[in-house]
């Protein structure tokens, strides 16, 4: 398991919790702006590190309703 923080400021700890900066609590900490493509790349990299094989390609745009109709 990896903890990925998506926060406004990775370096600043919440008031009253000086030892709880997100960068210290998360395996990976990201601040905006980030894109869906960048997140997909990060998740694929983590998947490869953990599983030892490339991540599967993203699913196409089909929805559950379309699958039910088949």
C-alpha cells in the first residue's frame, strides 16, 4: 500500500500539529496543478514498482449501463 496525498501545500503542517506535514506522512505528496494524465502516469509507475509488471491500459469509455445492454 502507498499513501498518496493530494493537498494544497505538501510542506505546511496543519495548525496545532507541527509534525504532521503531508510530505512527511505520505509516500507521495502532490500539490496542484496536476493533471489526470500525470496522475495516471504516477499510478502506473507505482503499480509497476509494486507488481513487477506494467500496469494494464486504461479502460475505454464504456459505462456499466452499456455493458448491461450487451
